C-alpha cells in the first residue's frame, strides 16, 4: 500500500529565510507526486507535481521540489519565504495522477517577522 | 474561471440526522473525488467517480456513507444517521481524465 510521511508537523521560519519541507513516500511503482497548500478555511491548491522527466520541478509561488528515487523523497523548497506562505502543506502520492491520492499528515508553516 | 464549488460551506446538524453535501466540479472534468479531512486523521480518500465507470467506493468508512454523481457532473455525498465522529471537513476535487485534482473549499460538517 502506498503511504506518505511528512516528518515535520510544524515548522517556523523567519521571513526571507529559505525553506525545505520533507516528504517521503512508499509506493510500489513509479509514483506521481504532488504538493498542495491549504490556507485556513480554504481548499487545497496545487503547488506542483511530478509525473516523469526532469526530477526538479518548478511550481507556483516560487516553490520547487526535487524527486529523489533513491531516497524515496520529494522535498519542497523555496529560497526566500514570504509572510503569505504561512499555511499547511500536504505532500501526496497517486497512481497515474488521476486516481485517489494518499496524503501525508501535513506540515504547518509559521512565518515570523 | 469557475472552480470546484461545494455547498453548503458549513453544516451543523444533530446526531442521527441525515445530511447531503453537494459538489459541482469544473466543467469538462471527467473525474470527481470526495475526501474527508478531520483533526488527527489528516486527509482520507472516500470515493472516486471516473466517467461512466463504476465508482471506487473503497474509502467509504461505513454503509451510512453513499455518493452519487448525476449526468457525469454534480455529485452528492450523503451521510445517514450522522454520528459525532462524522464531524470533519468534506472536500471534493475534480480532474480531467489525465490531470491533476482541483479542490473545492470544502463543507465543514459539525454533528452536535
């Protein structure tokens, strides 16, 4: 069965600092990987996705993620965070990118001035 | 453009009542999904519709939960005889046949 682990429940960073959110997955075949962001009271917004090809993927809002098959990881990065990045971030894995997604438990990001 | 629309945005009901949650997917999207987001449980898959195929109901937690999708568009998630553990945010998503899922803002369900 597929699973996703986000080991950090809560991360606090200073505005302007760099960010890395960790995601490890377990999946029997080539995974389709996603990062979503959720602001309070909102649904999930897709930040980026990996289906195949270049293992470094660029997303919206200046985020990027790198797929590392050898480490079963898909970590999310941003070089300089903004106060508006404060939200909950979810990593997810799926098959063919079009069936049920399995989500991690999320990482809550707090930005301090 | 119009995104995934869910209604109501909030629903408070008494234990034992039935509730219906509605999802209007993005026009042209063939796939529709329901997820539940609850404290301590994260996001869990409930059910998935793809075109005219039989739905994947493998995530429904009990036979009190059911869903239908009429005309390949609007979907209704029904919870019968609600229990307090059903309190959660119910999220709907839709996608093209080959594409990423787009989520609505959810229905926050509170069972008293």
